[in-house]
């Protein structure tokens, strides 16, 4: 689940710097709700890809700090989409 704070941060950018070009506080409730919905959809589509990269980086960081990295069988990345 994407946090409310993350969605609102993105929606503020969309409202203030994007197609609306007005301060968040001056946008209508409908415009804010539409921006929130759009940003939530975008973040939820992107999240598995971002998390997959972070998972891989964490495994590599662990290997760099572990003397036994050649014998390590890292857990399968649950965010890596296989298609």
C-alpha cells in the first residue's frame, strides 16, 4: 500500500507544477482528488520495479560486507517480475 504522504507529495507536484499550475490550497477538492488518484496509480505501478532494485542493492551490499558471500544463497527477489 502506498502511503498517503507519498501520494499527496506527488499530487502536490502535479497540481502546482503540472497541468494545473496553482498552489495546492487553491486547487478545488475535485482537482486534488483527481491528482491523488492519478499519482496513486502511477506509484503503485512503479513500486514493484523500484522495490526490486532496492532488494538487489541490499543483497549486493550484504555480500560486500560478508566474508562468506560465495556460499550465500540469497532469497529470491519477490519484487522481480518474471514474464
